[in-house]
C-alpha cells in the first residue's frame, strides 16, 4: 500500500465518521461556520438537533364493545402525533446584534444582518437546506408547513439557511476553503471573504 493511498484512505474514513454525526454534507459545512464563530466569540454556543417541537398529539377515540358478559371500553387509533426537529439552534453574543443577527422584536433595519433572532431572545433556530432540491426531496414541501406551524404554536421562527448562499453573503469559513476529504484548495466561486474581513465592513 502506497503512502498516498493510505493517507487518502484514512482521510476518507475519518470524514465518513464525521459525517455520521450529521444528516447531510451541507450541515457539516454549516457546523464549520458555527465553530469559527464560536472561536471568534460571536456565538456563545450552538446545538445540533435541539429538542423537537410537538406540533400535534396522537388522535384516537374510545368506543364501547359489547361482550357476552360485559361491556368494555376500547380505543381506536385515528392519527399519528407529529413533531418537527430543527437542525441547529444558535445562541448569540448580544454584542453582535446588527452584525450577524437582528431581533424581530426590535425596530432596527433587518437588512444589515443575516440571521433572525426570536422575539426578545438572542437565539436563532435554523433548518439547513441544500442549494438544489431534487424531486425526491420531500422537505421542500414539508418544511414550509412545519415552519408556519411552529411559529403559530410556539411563536418561534425557524430560519431556512442555504450554506453556500450564507457563505457568499457573509464570509467563507476557513475549513470550507479546503476540500472535504483530500484537504486540497476548494474552488469557491464569488466571495471568498474571511470572517474578519466581514467584520471590518461594520467598523465605523
């Protein structure tokens, strides 16, 4: 076995085990973005797959069944319960309001920050999506419904984030500049702004 083959094999294996912690490659890339923000102090901490939102309970009905010697109550199942689990929850450093996030309960210009924080709270709930949605991707249909349902029941807005668009609009995380497995320079079209270059845009 040649040294180069062994190194490639080990990198592939390590990345496979890393991927098993996430549901998609886009979520892996988004986690790199979040980790860099934690290192810079922009984020206090973040969590993957936070506690699910219970949107509806199981539905059943009861009825009486007459037996030879007695009448018993029986339960008939009608509908399954329904819950939704977001991909990430981000807890922001309040100092970066207006730079990375804006609060929907404030009257500040929301166009200056990418992420949306909940009313009077410094956290953002995120659902990560790919740039292209195939015909078999049912989340393209289910997510908008869950998004409205969560807001209606809990008053929490789940923000859809497409990592490639996020990177273009804000900054490209350092780890993303290297390919996933071979760690070679990745071809990135358009903006290659670093985190600190992005922060410089907000300096007066």
